[in-house]
């Protein structure tokens, strides 16, 4: 079993295209059953990441394939997990 703090210390990599998505900044939880439904990872920055972010990666828990000591491996199409940020 892993704690949320420990998950935030692991880098997320998409095994479908080998892309390094970054580190988890938030999670989505189903409060009724108490399970994680998605991992939220900051998306690509506007200009060198200086001026904030307009998009984020929202990875459904079903896409998580392996959680290791340093990495979380997912399998998903990049276009399916990239979403506009909700303020």
C-alpha cells in the first residue's frame, strides 16, 4: 500500500510513447467508495513553463500499469489524457 505523499514523489511515464509526464500534483477520489479514480499531473507550460499552465494530464486509475520505487508507468494516448485545467 502506498500513501498519497509517496505517490507524489514518483515520476509518471507513459509506456505507450515513452513520454515523461512529470510528477503527480493531485488525485481524484470517489468519496462514496474511497478509491482513487484519477491522477492529475501538470501539463506542458505556456512559454518555458514561466507563465502558468492551461492544461493538465488527467490519468484514469485504470491506465496505471505499474507502481515502482521511483516511477509510475501508465498506458494511455496523450490526446485522451490531456485536458483543460478547471479553475
